[in-house]
């Protein structure tokens, strides 16, 4: 990536590093943080210059609008290190575009692309040693923005903070995922904010997910809020369903998040000659297919796990097991995507960006 910023990003270095205290062979997901973070303030109608500072707590006024009205958005992406210690990002401009789509929906200011990409690049260069190299591990990147502006009046804030924090993370093993098709609660609604990566969407999922967990499931399959008949997402992932040899996923809408992994899966499936359909998929159709034996696979798609295969789904009082396939689409697609991400293969799509 070539620098387009007029001035270099100022770096205030941490006096000591925590890196020697980290057990890189046993990294959990998103719970170890590097020495530095990128911070950028929005004040008086403009973004100030981003700076890199030691990682640590923030100080905010109790009336900051994030606490009261939840103006907050985020992104999730990863940096990968190959065997030559070269570092790569995967479709980073797509994350930047989506951040601004979320910002616009939440009445927050858009963040400039060069600040996003150059800021991320400078932070990753500084924290290069923190990027794990063992198979399946990566640097999880969390860009986020929230309302720091003050006052109890319910209106958009006049000040915001944008940050990027880095969390070296181990391979994400979800195990045998047992999910429950949800018919009472909804993740999102027509005209709502389901397509935005905004905090409240996730807060609203915790309670129904907790209830599903009490019944022995690990995740919820979201259905549409109106009829609860159309299958929409799997937890905080997009969903794919294989019936026969056709791979089906729901169309994106204002209720469904436009995942970058989802788009990548569709593109790779297409180039592999797999028939894909982007259409409404009903609970009835999936239950019927399960009974007939034509339901072959269900999986979630998202940055954290890439592909998360579902072993069992529950609907009302019944559980339905999916077959264990030798040549699953899930395994093939995950390999194709991660081979591109980790620079193990040619990237014919222009997705991989070398730092
Ligand atoms: C982030 C997210 C996804 C997956 O998006 P990716 O860009 O593939 O990581 C899917 N659904 C929801 C609700 C999400 O928050």
C-alpha cells in the first residue's frame, strides 16, 4: 500500500512491551491486546490527525452519548503473516466501505479511507512482532467508532472517537455447533439497523442466545421478524444451506449484514462450478429437506471463524442432525479462502493486500 497521507502518523511509544508475557501458543480469541492503539478524534465538524498511542483505558464524560444513545459502530478484520514474515490484509477497503455504511445509518461522520488504511498499516508495522504465525492464528483487528460528544439530549453527538485495537488470536475452533431456529425474538426488522455493525444489534442478541444455551444449543438461527419463516443469519454470521448440490444463502437487505466472507464464499463457489442461489429460504423447506435427506450442509460465514459448520439444528421440539460429509463444501471453501488469506496460493480475485 502506498502512503497518501500528507504527514506521517505520529507515534507515542509505550515505555515497556507486554509481548514477553504472552503465550502465543495458547491465544484465545480477542482477549490479548498489543502495546499500542490508533486513536482519531472528530471535533468541530472534522477528523483530526490519527495518532498511535500506548494501549490503555479511555477517559469519557458520563454524559458522552455512547453511554445513553448507543451511537457505536465497529468492524472485524484480520492480518495474516506468511512463512516469509510478509503481512497481508483481506479485502480491507470493503471493511472501510462498510464502516461508512454503518456510520451513515447511525448518524455518525464517515471516516476517511486513507486514515483507515494508512492508520491500520502504521499500527500493524509497529506491532509486527505481535502477529502470530502458527497455523490458523492471525491478528484480529477491531476498528470502531463511538459518540464521545456530551449531553443528555437525544440527538447525534458533536464529537466522536475512532480507534483501532489489535488482538492476536489463535485458530478459531467452534466445535460441533448445535443451533436453534428462533421464532420468538428477532435480530433485526425492516427499516431497522440490522445491516449496520452497530453495538445494539449484538446486545439484543445476547438474551435470546442465552435462552437457547440453557436448552443446550450454542447459537441461534435468526428468522425474519415478520413471519419467522425465512432463515436469515446464524448468530453474528451469514448463513449458507446446501440442499442437494446447490448452495443457498439469503439475499442481503436492511435486516441482513452484507458479510465480506459471504461475498467471498459466493465468488469462490461460482468459480468452483458450484450452483449457488441467493433467495429466501424457508424453515419449512429446510425441515422438509432434512426429513428427505437432501439437506447436506449448513454453515455460518464470518471473519472470525471463516466457515463454521453446523452439526445439528433444533426447530420447535425436534432436533435434526446433518450428515458428516467427506468432501463438504464447508471444508473446501474454508481452505480456498484461508489459502488466499495466508498467501499460500495465487489470488485471482485481487482480495489480498500486502502490507
Ligand atoms: C460481521 C457480521 C457478519 C460477517 O461479516 P464478515 O464481513 O464476513 O466478517 C455477518 N453477520 C453479522 C450480523 C455480522 O455482524
